[in-house]
């Protein structure tokens, strides 16, 4: 029976090549967009590679200060003092890192000037993030302690500054400081890893950063186990209540939160200033948008399929007259749709892989490295099957319920 | 075998209600060759469709082998159509995307049967209608008469107890019509019950019994038929 169904499906597809092509294009284009978006979202919120430990770390960027009576209020990024004095002593965590936001510096080399994004970090930063070292080493505790002017470059920057040469051991001048390259790591575009070059925090031109609660720093707190994170988040909120201001007349209440990558994105987007980052709402909005995006081609497919199935009402009438049950007919017609959608899914996967490869190589998103991994493939397959069933089951069921004589006459 | 008791059928549209059949009582016995005759639009095809469970009556009862089918679920009616009836349509209703052999196999798809047995039965049915050499052709590569013979092969491949034919020669020239009629008579002689709708008085006379329909009601042209019906 399946052979007959497949044979009929193939003939039907081939008989109406334009219709089949429109159907496929509809599925393929939708899937490409959905899969590229899912791959980018997954890469952003649940990355592998350099931020592969993200399921067991929280990060902090924003810090709010206010006064209970005077109404003063300030919202800004973390200062080193806040991390050093309040977060680093946290108990029950594996590591707490501090790193500055990347600063733009000019690099002078003989006859040319390049702009680099330089990020100053501590050593825990290198423990939390899994950079792939291509040459030399990453920054260590001695570099920090002694304030060594050493730097790690990413692969692209190493090639750019020292074309055709080994970068490790080379010196260059950036922002008025001369650094020696001690290592080269693979390019990475994730939020916490993003930079062209890294140097020890202790190479900052001034030590003023050590005394400030507000500053240009970000913190990552790595738990020993992912299951420890809820308790760590609670602990962070508790610690916020213990922050002491130099001038309590200006601010006397501090608030900050430890967020996962998705929560941080949601908090920033929703400008949330509560324990709830708004991640659930953001996820709901993304899901609704995806469903809406899928609904349009699905409705179009239903429309096209109603036409296709109506056109085949004589065949449906004949099959019913010779003993096909409604269920068997629905199975046959939905199978045809599912086959078409799976073919579209396979083409969509190839198309999405091509689109992502193009995105990576185009430089539109610097250092983007994204793969169509198994979860994304599973989403794609699921979406494809939903397409198949959504667009086939309604018209198929409607037609299959007709008495054979009406189907033979095309009286749907 | 098949009995219609006080069966009526009305077609409704938004504005018009048409009584297609009115209080029909009819009994089709095993091995009979029954011809349904009447002017166009009198309800002949509607009657045939009701006998073959292709349509549902508005009122009345249809009994197949003594059991009323009104309470049957979709799958039971489908099983009955598959086991008991074979249909031949005026416009053939072959599936043009499938080869002749695949068309003939179609009723057997809905039975639990190996593909080799299906294929061998379909081949035998095609041999019987004289189209053994055309198995791999597509319907639109055949003449009208050949297509109708494929349709007959499809109707008989499942060895149904009753063959229902709706003007099977209506789209054929007289020679091909004659061939198809001979085939139906041969099948009837071999034991298959045949119920056929026709306009052709000459064809009808070759059948065993003529049932005449006029304005949705049965009228008996000959005493033989009336007596048989009353029995």
C-alpha cells in the first residue's frame, strides 16, 4: 500500500511541477529563515565553544543605586571594587571573574595604524571561558600580579598585525602602551569573549578603577554545578543589600542580579529592574513570532492543498468506492504532504547551512561561528512535520468524509 | 442479497429541494442481472449509488445480506464496499497517474494481502478482460473501450459478489459497447450478480430483469419483474 501511496505522490508532484516547486519554495524559504534564526538564538543564548560553560555561570553587567529618602538614582555598569570586594569572596562558587568592556585602541606599526578592541581581564576570566589556544598561552596569575604588558590576540588580529609571521613574541604599541604577544586564540564572537586582544587588568594606565563601585567592568560567576545557580542568584541579591557606599547621603541601596545569557538579554530588552528578568515573556514573544511566521506559509499551503486535493476528488471517490476508509485516505494525503515537507526540510537544511556559512564568511557578524547542530536539526524536523500535518490534515479530512458519489462528482 | 425498503432520497441546495427517489422497495437476488432503466434525471444513478452504499438514503432501510447498514461505521461500510461490491462508471474514473496494473490492484490495497498476490490477481483480471498486454500502459494511452475494460478488471479483481455498472457503455461506440456488454454477461454467467444502469433497451433485454424508474419511483414494465419483486 505504501508503495502505491509513494508512487501516486511522486506522480502527483511531477504532474504539477510548478505547484510542487511553489510548495517546496514556500517550505524551504520559511525553514531557512527559521533555522538561521534558531541557530543564531541558540548560539547567542546556549552557546557551545568558548562560552560552553554558560549553563553553569551567571553574569552581571548592570548595577543600580538609589537612596531610600532622597530619591537619588543611578544605573550603570559595574566597578572593579564591587566585584573585588563583594563578589569575589562569594562562597560555594568555582570562580568569579572581572573583565573590562573592550576599549578601542590604536595600534601603530611602522607605516600603518589599526584599531583594536582591547579587553583587560583577570585570570579567572580564562578559567571560565574556554578559549581555544592556537599558539603560546593565555594570561596567568603572574602576569596579573606583576602588571606585565603582555597580550593575547585572536587569530584574525594576529594575522592582521603580523601577516606571514608567528605572532607570539612580537611587540606592538597600543594606546600608548607596548605589549608583548604571549598567545593566540581562536576567534570568538560571544558577548563575554568578544575582543581582538586581551591584557591583564593591572595594565590599566591608572589604579583608580580599584576604588570605584561604578565602572566599565562585567563579572562572571561560575557555579560548580548548574543546579547551584538558583542559590547563587539569591546570594547575589543578598550581597547587594550589604554594599556600603563611600557617601551614604547620595546612595544607600544597591541592587544587582546574576543573569544567564538569556536573562541578561531579556533584562536589557525589557529594562527590568526586578528579580524577574522578563526571560519568560521574551521566550513567549519569540515563540509566538515564530508560530506567526510559520502560520502564513502554513495557511498558504492549506489553501494550495485544498485546491490540489479537490482536483483529486475523483481519485478519492474511486478509492472510497473500492474500500478505502476515511482514515486511510487521510493517511495517504497527509503522507504526501509530509513527504513534500520532508523534502523541503532537507533542502531547507542545506539552504540554512549555506546561509550560515555565508553569514560566517561575509563578516556581517564579526567572528561568528555557528553550526547547524543536532538540536537545531531537530527543531527543523519538528517544524517541518508540523507544516506537513497542518497543511494536509484539514483538507484531507474534509474530503475523506465525503460520500464516494459526491467525491466522484467533485462536490466538496 | 440487497434489499431496499421504503428508501427515499432528497437533494437539497440553499433554495431547491429535489426528491430524487421516493419510497423505493427493491430486492436484488444472488446471480441476477438487473437493468435499471428510465429517462434522464429520473433517479437511476441515485438508485445504483444507494445500492452500492456510495450514498446515504434520506429515509428507509438498506439491508446487505439481511443486515441494515445505516448503523455501520465508516470502516465497516468501507469493508463492505471492498468485499461485496465492484463498481464500473460511465466515465471510467481510472487514475491517470497510475499504470493500468496499479489501477487494477487498487481494491486489493485495502485488504491484507501480499504485494505478489495482489500483482498476480491484477494480472489475471487484466487477462480476463483481454488486456494482458497493456499492463504497463497508462490509462490515457488506451482507447475508451480499453479503458472501460480496465475499469471492469478493477471492479472484478476483488471477486465481488455484486457488480454495479453505471451506463458502462454510455461513452463507447456500439462495437466496444457490445464487447463490454458481452463481458458483463459472461461474468454474470459465472455467478456474479450484476446491477446495471442503461438507456439502451437492446442491452437491457439481454439482462435478466428490467427495473424501470420514473420520477423517482419504480414502475414495472413487465409482469415478470413485478412478480419477482413481490416475492
